[in-house]
């Protein structure tokens, strides 16, 4: 049945619809039109986005000798890898490789490169670049050598085909997504161990969605959109990206509050989280699981010049049992962290479930310290056999107040209770680096280390490679050297099944658990905050959008205004109102025509 409205009723209904449209909440209006108006295609803007990072350093843009999280995040935008992982780490996505086949039974993987890929100087990306980059990753100066140590050979039958031959089962998990590809025609002429400090950024050649245009070591990195990027759907919406480095998290937060930066990278101070929860001008992101481990490293290096008592495993274990870990989290993090179980967190699929968290037990601590041979002297502190007091200096990164506080509490409260004299010393990252390497002159240091993207990432066992002897001179701040451990790690990398790999990783974890080159302290939540002037920011990646691991963040981010259709909300309302009036007019006309025909 067709129902006709009288003209007066049509005008009344039309008026009501127009008024209702103007009074309608914005979110409801946008959603109401979402199914009728196609979303605007992603447009390129001239916008500049600045993200801060507290206490970190970027000395160069060499992806082989710079293990920090802020550095690798930068690399992910100026270089490419063969593939990338989805947010849940369950699926490989194309990057330089357009297609691939992995033959696990034959330990062979074939990758076909995207033939549109070019370096920023116009030279095509070829299989020679890939081959050379994997060669560099396997060199002694490379901290990522564990990720390629299972590769036995590489064939390049043509410019766009790369064939890997490997052993074990870890290749697909770690070797495809972790090696940044650099231009052979540039790097063949330089010292690859030290290359990466560009006094003139125009000499930089990359292939990524952003191009390095300027940077000052340990100050900032500037990147510009690569308009010729070979994957059009990943061309960034913003024009310029700044990664600004601050000496401390406090300075980073202050810069955000003043509007100097648009987001905080890494993590917020626990005291700042509640402040931003109630903010009306920013958005707080609190990831489900932490991705950082705060730890204390003992100087165990055989040729180091630190306190020799710390080379005694019983002494280290005694100090470990003297710490009240739960109380430490409450004191220094306001409870905003999870207790460390072992070198891996409890939710990591690689963790050995048979290793309990280190217990807080003062009695056991004293027993172990006594067993180490260091007795209590007349001044109440333990001493060497010659009567000299054992005094330990705890270095803590000054830009991380929680670590400085933890070092102070451990020194003055916990270790003094077991008769060990200790003092906390805040220090800048650059100065601490010079103390540790190459001479290992420190006693202990408090620092953080990024963990795997648990609970999805199965590459966590590769973190155990940090403690192999080859890593001590450059990357392992404990200087741990153990030939049995080294042999076990090599067996794990070449394991022929997941179960074999897991079992060997358990043995490695057990070795670290009892030898204690590191004391895992806790895992802080890596909360971040960003201005609500920005949109198209995904938060589903472990660690959050600004935690240093999400490769998509700066490809999709754009100003709020640029995501709107080319019309303002008011113009949308007016156009919709006009449309309704036109429809009403058509109905009125039709009704009048109907009446005229009826009376004719």
C-alpha cells in the first residue's frame, strides 16, 4: 500500500528532519552517513608529526651495530625487510619480497623481489642488495647475527630472486623480518662496521616509505615521505616525521605537555599515567603486555676491571635473594609493572615454566654470601681476604627515574641488610656506554631491554644469543662468557624441530637462572600518550603504537582534519538538508501531478 502525505504534512516532516539533522550528535551523524558516503581515499598531507623518546640515543643509522629500540624503529621506516609481520605475528606480509615459498622439509626458501622497488637514488633494488645485507648481518660487528646464523648459503639466480638454504626451524620466525636491506652499490665502498653517520643527509640512500633528510646524533632524526615508494598503499599520509630524543622521560613528558611533540614514545612515568587518564586533549594507550624488561647486570667479564667479587656466582645469587621484588615495583613503579619471573616473562611462549621467580629471602642471601667466602668485617660490611671492604657501585640511567630509584633502594635498603656496601650512581647513557665497553670497568648497571612481542612472537629464544661470548665485547653489558652456553645456543639455532628448540632454550634459561649475569627486576607497562589532533592510529600492536615496534604507525597517522571529507560537518548537514528538500519537492510535485491527473 502506498501512503501519500498531504503537502502541508510533507513540509512539516521535512522541517522536523532538517532540525533533527542539525541537532544530531556528530558521531551519530558521521556513522549514519558512513554507509552512504564512501570514505575519502587516503590523501597525502603536508603535516609534520613529532614523537619523543626519553633517555635514548641514536648514534648512527647503521642497522647492524645499533640495537636500541628507538634506532630499530627508525630503521623500519628508512629501510625495508623482505617481509613484515601482522600485528599478531601470525602472518607474513610482503615488503621487498612480493612473493615467496618456504620449503621446510628441504630447508630452502625462495623469495621474489618486487621489481618496482628502487633506492632513493633511482637504482633498482636487486637480489645482490639482499645477499650483501645478510652477509653484513652475519659479521662479528653485527648484533643481529643470531637471526641469520642458521643460514648456510644464499643463491641469487637473477636480479629479483633470492634463494636461502638453512638449517633448523627458526628461519621463518626470525630471518625474514629482522634484517634490514641496505644498498650494495653504496655500502660496498664504506666501512660497514662504522658507516651510518651522515654529515650531509643527502648522501643517505634508502628504500623505505620515509627517507632520512637530517639528523643530529643523540638529538633528533628527521624523515620525509618517500613519494615514490614502491608499495603505493603504504606511502605515508604525513610529509615529515621527527623522532626527538630527550635526556630523560620527564623532559619528554614536558615537551608533550607544551605541544613541542605530538606523542611520547617508549613509556610514560608511572606518575604521569593518571594525569593523562583524565586529559581532554590527549589519548592514553596502555598496552596489554609490557615489552620492556628492567634488569640489573653484573660485570662477569673475565678481563673486566669491575669489582672482582661479582665474578663469584654464589655472591651474585646472594645479592639476588636480598631484593624484595614486589616491594620494589610498588616503591619505584607505583605497582605499574609485572614481577619478572626469569629472563622471559611468564606469558612468553618460550619461558621455562619450571623456573620460579627469584625469591626474596634474606636468610638464604646471607648463607650464599657467606659461602662465597666474603666475611663480615669490623665495620659491618663484607670484605676481601685482605681486609678491604667490598664496595659496589650501581650505575643507573639518569633519564629513567624508576631505575635510579630502584638502584638507590637496592643499595641502601636491601644489600646493606646483608652487609654489602653499595652506592647508586645516576649516569647518562653515553657515559655508561663508555664505562662498560670495551673495558668493562663497571660493577653493575641498571638498564632496560626490549623483549619479544609476546604472547605471539616465537623468536624470543634468539634473545638468549645476547649472552654468547661473541656478544660480550659490544652488546652484552654483563660480559658473560661460557663455552658450554655458546655450544648450546648454536644447537638451538640449528634445532630441527620446535620441541628440540624449546628444550634447548630451557637449558640456556636454566644456565642464566643459576649463573645470574642478569637479575630480571620487572616488566613496566609501556604506556604512551598522543594528541587527539591526530587520528588513524592503530593500538592493536603489542607494545602500543609508539612503543617502538609497530611499523604501521607513521604510515597511517594523519591530522584529524585530513580524515574528514572535503566538506565541513556543517556543509554536510546543509547538503543533506538540501537533499531532503529536493526529495520533498519531488514528492510534492508528484502529489500535485497525481491530483491534477485525478481531477482531469
